[in-house]
């Protein structure tokens, strides 16, 4: 009996189809390699620790225990801490002029849980999900658990290719469309105002649910705040937010904002079944932090650092990358995206680069279809200017090597 169990475990026959069809995060695998301190890593999507206001959070921790006592340790409501939801709603009213209240906000365990909950609530096996191509691999992974069909819509410099999207919408029932409109992961690209307007206009004719996942808009290097395509425009609009990139990812707090009552009610049921509620201690902690500190000032420090790191990377790229390589110029956020000449494989580049102790994420996991690609993601938030220069120099050399060595090309 015991042997039978061991056999089953090895051949994964006891594991559900849904899990067997879901890949582990490729980035988590790469991060294991980058634990070596010799490696300069542009791979992770980690915020710089400058964004963690440790002392202020310590003060808040002491204050909430003294102020609220046992409440901060007790079970709580699924929707989340009301004053925190009020803070989120107020911010949407002030920054985006959205007519939302705390009733439209559900606090989640990071926006990653929001992805899972949306999949759980909306997707039947085989449903069609529109994804930016390339798109956030954590979303591909989260939705994969619900066994949908993916349809990649090319992402252009100014946002989704709306001609392709319109064709797809006309020919198929697209259950939901997932977008990251600001400083997208992985490309760093941002949707133009015109694209946002046209996307909202187009989707008015369909019942597709538009998700605008927005963890990066606060990290803009420019003053302009662009409106959402769907929020305030579409019935089936859902926006996600997160504290991960502006305060800390470790507390795992994010939110879903939607005026669609049916979606909200179902999300609450799904979340009850999943974790009852997000960590209430963390919710009190963040609410207290927001009450007693100037978030705008805090974010300004993060943006200044990221802007200088992004500039340092662009300068090094101009100096060390072969001119055939194309790179996006992000106006905020944490990533840029490089495209090697056609025919070169970024996975082969990765294998070569890692020998030179330099890491990045090859483009492959950001596409819904498998196959060789010539693109890669570079993160600039976690290395100082000297490391950025050295890392890009090494990477430039590795690119030059595969450019010259035709045996390494596809
Ligand atoms: C586009 C996008 N969505 C969601 C997440 C997950 O963030 P959170 O820490 O809020 O779960 C990330 C994290 O990198 C992301 O880039």
C-alpha cells in the first residue's frame, strides 16, 4: 500500500489536472540562481528596500496594539477594514475623479489574490481570456488554474493593438480582458490617453470584463495621471491596486475596486472560502501608517531613486548594448524590455549571461504560447548605478557573443 502511494506521488497521478497544467513561476526559479551574491540580478521585480518605511511602521505597530487592543488580533470581515477601504475610495475620488465609496472596495491579500479571485468568480474551463502579449506572468499563472483559453493581444508602444482586439471580440466571446495600463510588467510601457479612450469605447459594445491591474501608477516619473479605460466608463470594470510597490510587499495587501455589485458579492463569497479575510493586523498597521505619515512624500523618494536608476540603465545600454537591440524607455515603474534582433534566443542569452554572473528574465514566460523568443525583461530598482553599469556591460558582451556566433541562434 505504501509503495503504491509512493509511485502515485512520483507520477503526479494524484494531482489535479488543473495543477498539472499550471507551471511554477519561472521567476521564482531564476531567483534561486540569483541568491549567489556574485550575480548582478536584473531579474526579480523586487521593490528597493528604500520603499519600506521601517521606523514609521514600527511606531504604527506599537500604536495599534495600544489603541485597538485585541481587535488587531481577532478575526474580521471579509471585505476588509472599513477605514482602510474608505482611504482607498477617497484616493480614487481625488486622483481619478471616480464616483466610488468604500462599498466598492474589497481588501485582498496582495493584488495577486485579486487575480485568483477574478479567475475563480468568472472563469469556466475553456472560457476565453484576452491577455496583453507580452503580459504579466503572475496573471497567466493565476488564471491558468481555472483552465481558460488564452488569446494574446499584441501590446504596442501606446497600449493594446485595438484592431486585433476588435477582430477577436467580434469573432469570439471574450470573458475577460486583462491589462496593466501603467508602466506595464514586463515592458514598462504605458497606454496613451487616446488608447484608453478608444479601449473604453470599444468595450462598451461587449460584456467582456475589463481588468485594469495597477500596482505601478504611483511610480510615475512625470506629473501626469492618466484616467482608467474602464473605471467610470464600463459596467464590467474592475481595477486592482496594491501597497506592494509603494509601502511594502511583505504585508501582502492590495484591493479590488469595482462598482459591479454582482462581481463584488461573488468575490466576497470566493474570498470567504479562500482565506476568510486578509491579515487584519496588517490592515490596521497600514491604515495607521497612512493616518500618521505623508505618503506623497514617501512615494516621491522612491520615484526619485527609480528614475535615477532607470536613467543609469538607459545610459549604460546606450554605451554597451549592440545598436541592433531595441529597448523601451519607461516613464515610471520598475522595468524595461529589450528586443534582440530577430532569430536570437533570449533563453540562450540567459544561459550565457548566467555564466558571466548576470541575470534577467527571458521573455518566454510572459507569453501565453510556448516557443523561442528574442525579448527579455530588465529590472532596475534593485541595483545601484555602479552595479547597473557593470551588469549592462557584461550583458552587452554576452549579446555581442550570441550575435556573432550563428550556432547559438535559432
Ligand atoms: C502587474 C502586477 N500585478 C500584480 C502583482 C502582484 O502584486 P501584489 O504584491 O500586490 O500581490 C505584480 C507584482 O509584481 C504585478 O507586477
